[in-house]
């Protein structure tokens, strides 16, 4: 199994380019199922989850072509309306084919995602919403069997804010008969990106980015071309790494407006941040100050940045409280950081982190995607060598991370 080996203690310096957002690209690829015409998606990041999604769509009959980061999908005929267990178990985002398949083909069979490393993560709200739109759904032998001759519009009030739930229902509603209103919808920028692509395909959507989204169904959608938005979590991860190591980095092809809550916290920690248009520059020349973090749906502080801020707080001045409110088991990096000598106490869904002078390099194990990012940051600031095991978690969400970190001066390499 591949490992990452990091020699810590080098401040990051230099310029890199940010990739397209994983969590925007995944639903955008699924949107191809909504039309028989070609959908071209640009700025697609090269990641394991994207490869898995493309093979799932291919299995369903989608023709896929293109090169590098540009993918052309053409779902003229859908031959197989199934997302098998083997694929859903490695990538929960496979649930995003449910809405489009049901809306276009009137049928879908999707393996029920199980719990995962960070929490239970049920999909009951996706199912409830589609039922409100007229789908008949039964769970049999671990699969969601869904049938609907024609979905109809409905008013759906989410009792919990769900990102992929909002995306699934928004996609389904584009081809439903009548108007669908999604209330307490997720406001994440990835929802706006998906809505923009759907609108380019002929969908009628209003309010994406607010908590009420109105979708007026149309009889069919057509082909379009769309460019994936920048990855705000990759951006934030590099900014935390530069803050923690005390360096100066310039990130291109990104957007500071996607990261208000994260940039506020980095400024509070002592970083100097400039941004304009599509770049962000961060300079850190003091020891970081501890910053409290409480995760919540967008525009509040993202759960996908919680683990990275944990590593930063490990070597900051003072004590910070990090509270995770979205997922019930997303503090697993704590045990690994403690192996690097971090001073962290967990109480329920909160971690109390007391900054120490330095972390010690150690052998650690990645438990999920963002936990692995926190271990990379910890490795970059630790004294000595850190060896990170199970880095396939990292490859699910960070394109060429060791290449980008090397370009910023980090001493990092991958073993076979
Ligand atoms: N939830 C339910 N029922 C549902 C759906 C969600 O109870 O039917 C609960 C979840 O268990 C969780 C909360 O609602 O407690 C929010 O979950 P949400 O549905 O918003 O998460 P998601 O859509 O499965 C996406 C991202 C995650 C990110 C979360 C929160 C994608 C593909 N994934 O997941 O990204 O953490 O939103 O922002 O967009 C990551 O990139 O590392 C990652 C995990």
C-alpha cells in the first residue's frame, strides 16, 4: 500500500493552481444522465472519486470521451439503471444518480450506502423527497428500488440541511411535471454551480444559493458545456498548510468569495491574506494564534475544513475548541495527531486543543479524506519524519497533492 513520507519543518513558498472542485464535479457528471445530448464538463479534477463516477456512468450506457480535465458525456440511451454495491460502497456520492435516473428513465436501483468512516450518513431525505414527487420506493436486499412513470412537482421541506440531497432533488425536479419548491435547501456554492449547468441545459431554476430553490419542470433538457468551479476545500487546505508552516503562497484559479468563514479564521490566526478575482495570496510571519471552530452548513465554517484547523491549532499559541456539528464521527484524526504528541482532549463532539511548541514526526494512518489532509499538514510542521499510511483516502479528493506541495518546497514523497 502506498504511503506518504514527509520531512517536516519547511515553510511553504511559491505559487500553485487550484483544481476543479470534487464536490461540484460529481453531481455535474451525473447531470449528463438528464439528457440524450452531449454534456461537456471542463476543469474536472483527476481524482479517484471522479474515475469511479465515470465508470458508474459508463456502466449505465453513457458514452464518455475527452482528455485531461475535459470530459464529454453522452447518455443517448441508458442501458442499465443500476448503481451496484461495489461502487456505492467506495463512493457514497453514487447516490447522486438516483434523482436523474428516475426523472429521465422512470426507474433506478441504487445500492443503499452504509454508514461510513465519518458517520451514519443516511439518505432518508433523498428518498422522502422523491416520494413526495410521486416515486414509489422500496428497500429490498440492500438496494433502493425506485419507480416513477412521471415525477411531479412538490413542496419539500428538508428537516436537516443536506448538500447531495438538495442536488439530487434539484436534478430530479428539472424534468418533473410542474413546480418543485425545495425549502431549507443547502446553500453551498456547489449547488449554484450545478444549477448554472442545469440552466445551461435548459432547466428553469431560481434561488440556488438561497435556502428556497424553485424548479419549474421542463419536458426535456439539451446538451451544454460547463466549467467546474474551483475547489474551495483544496484551496483552504493549502492556505492552512502555509499558515501552519509560516510561509507565503499564491493560489491561482480559485475564488476568495467561496471561503469567507475560512479566511476569517486564518486572519484571526495571524495570516495576512490578499485576494482579487481568481487568486489568493497568504503570508504568515508570526506564530499562529489558536482559533475556535464550529462547523455548520454554508456559509458557516465547513466540516470539510475542520480536521485541517485541528492540525493548525496543535502548534498555535493558546487553547482552541473545535466543535463538529455535521457528522457524528469526524474526530478520528485526533488519535493520530496524539501519536505525534498533540495535546487534544475530546468531549462529545468537541475537541479541546492546546497548542504545543512542535509536533513529532511519527507513523500515522489516514482514516478518511479530510483526516488525511490534516495529517499531511501535521507532517509538514512536525520535527522529523512523518509516514502516512492509507493515502488512498487523500487521492479521493486532492489532485496531485505531493506534486503541488513539492512545488511549494515541501519535502514529500510517495512510496509504492
Ligand atoms: N443527512 C440525513 N439524511 C439524509 C441526508 C443527510 O440525516 O438523507 C444528514 C447527514 O448524516 C449529515 C447531515 O445530514 O449529518 C449533512 O449531510 P449532507 O447530506 O449535507 O452530506 P453529503 O451531501 O453526503 C456533502 C459532501 C461532503 C461534505 C458534506 C457536508 C459531496 C459529494 N459530499 O456530503 O464532502 O462533508 O456535504 O458539507 O458533496 C468530503 O469532501 O470530504 C465530504 C465528506
